[in-house]
C-alpha cells in the first residue's frame, strides 16, 4: 500500500493544518512563530504536480502549495564553481549575494565567530534551532545550530573522485574520446534497454542507501524526533531540514520507480542530442553532472533519467508528508510557518544537458512555497524573487532586524499584501567568473 503514500491521510491533515487554530492557542502577538525550512536539492520548478506537471506524483507538496502562497518566479543566483549546491547554500546561510558570498567563503569562520550566520541569528532571537541533512557549507553545522543530526555531504558517495577527474583529463589529452569504460557505475548510462548495469533500488551501490536506510527516510525520522522534542519546550523552534534528494545518484525503492513506466514519461520539448556549445559553457563530458548520461543523448536515456528523477522526488514527497503530519499532531501547527524550496533546478535532458551548470530556466528557477497561520491559501505570486529570500523572511518572522550585510529580502511584504513590485530591478545569474551570465 506504499503507493498511497499518505495521500488520504494528508487530505485530512491539511483540512486542519492551517485552520483558524485552537480556541486556547495564543495569538501571534503573544509569541514568536515556529519556522520550518524544508530544502530539497536539484529540484526544478516543473517537478510539482500542482504546478502543471501531470506526469509526476507529489501529493504532499501539492497540499503545501494549496495551503499557502507559491512564488512562481523564484531563482538561484548561480555559482562560482561546478558545485552549484554549495554556492546556493552559502548565499542562503550568509545572506550575501553571490560574489560577496564567494569573497567570504574561505573566511566564513569569521562570520561564525561573530554570530552572523542564519542559524546563529535565530538562536539570538530566542529560537531552539535544529538541523539535519545536506549542509555543504564551509563551516560546521554544529557551530550554527544547537541540535544537529545526520549532517550529510554535498552528495552521496558514488565512486566519483578527484583522482578519477584527473585520469579523465589525461585521457582526453591523449586523444581518447570514448571514456565510457572509465566511469564508475551509474555514469554514462543507460546506453540502451539492455543496459542493467545500475538500478536505483540496488542497495549494493551505496549512495543514498549507505548506512542501511535511505537518506530521505533518515531525514524524515530526524524531523519527527525534532518535532517531538520541541513540542515539550516553551521556546519557538527553527528547523532546517535539508534533503539530498533529488540529487544524483537518483536512488529510491523500486515501488517508486515502478510508479513511472517509461511509456508514460515525456521527452522535453527542448530535447536535442547534444548541446552545440557545451564545451564553451563548461558543460562537456568531463563535467561530472553531464557524464551521468551518454553522449550524444538518446531519447531512451533521457526518459530513464527523468523516470528516476520523478521517483526520488515522489519518495521525498512521502517523507515531507510525514513531517507535515507530525507538525499537526504536535499541536503547534497554528503558530508554525513552513517554507519549501530547492537550491537550484536541473536540466535532466532539456537542451541536450543533464546537470544544473547552465542559465536556462529549468536550472535556475525553483518551486517556493510559504504556508502559515496568516498566509493566503492557494495563491500564486508572480513577483521575481530569489530563493535565498527565505532567510530574510525567517528573520522577519522572528522579529530580527535585518543586518546590513544581509542582501536578500523578506517575502512577507508580498504575502501580507504590503508590496507588489520586486525588490530587485532584475534577476541576475552567473556560472563561474567567465563562462555564463544571465539577466
């Protein structure tokens, strides 16, 4: 019955989740609200059923969208290196725009020493702070949050490493173009329907299965433990719940992959076999993300990658459902704000690309939901924002005066109907110092 995933249960939960609240509950003026930040990895805007993708199943994220405001034009600002995730998270936790976040990256410990990072600012405001999941920030999570569990690296270990990168570069210099035999399992695949060298549910490949339980499920367990602990305390709580999903290796239990027969998976309208300027923009076969699928791209390979992408998202959606249900059962729902977004998007076969190191909408634009006690329900906001505006929004809700070094802006004026125009004259994006720009 796992396919039901909490579909029915959450229909009931959300009927109650953002209602008028309990008769005995304190008003918002009497206490600071709780804040839960749910952060996914590599999830583009078009991966939510409620936002128009009829192929994907995201019942719990759909309910969250219906319970609050969806910012339909939320963007990442880019990255100064291939690890777009790290740059996005550095901006989120420092509050600084991309090049200033880059400038302080190696000196981030100085911000920690001054208590200037997001989690620290929430602690100063009287919040109990909790963190679990992907961190990928230069300084240690334990120095930002009081309660920390299962801090994960940038991605699960899948056999790719620096030595392999060096070897590939040397082979290219020697003129060897067929590198398929050099890649570890899970790369340069599938080469056709007979290619069964790697499957998402095979736990022997480690990755998300390392430790014996899928990392998304571990995060769900941690979140429930945090909520159970917080409900007995008087302080408001701030929870930073960061999934590694749906980052590759895109692994999930077989029943989730089976939800997406290949015959039902569409090839993107922008599909081409090979991006003509891939080398000029730094997205050739030596870029790890692009090496996941064979060159040239085939429709079959793209469909398999999208199948596995949808499956790991639906599996993550199930864990999000558990979190939302736990909030409701805790009795804290009527004074809890929930933010959901992703660190950036992903190509997954659009324009002949697989990764996120590009300036196309699918890689820069992300879903962004805000739900809470005074948030309008099922509303769409078209204003241009950055996903990192979530940080400034949390400070706003916590009653923290925004420090001068925080350059992102609160979303709450749009939610409250106090502002219509974007804080930003234009949305800027970049990839590395000299490869790509976007306005």
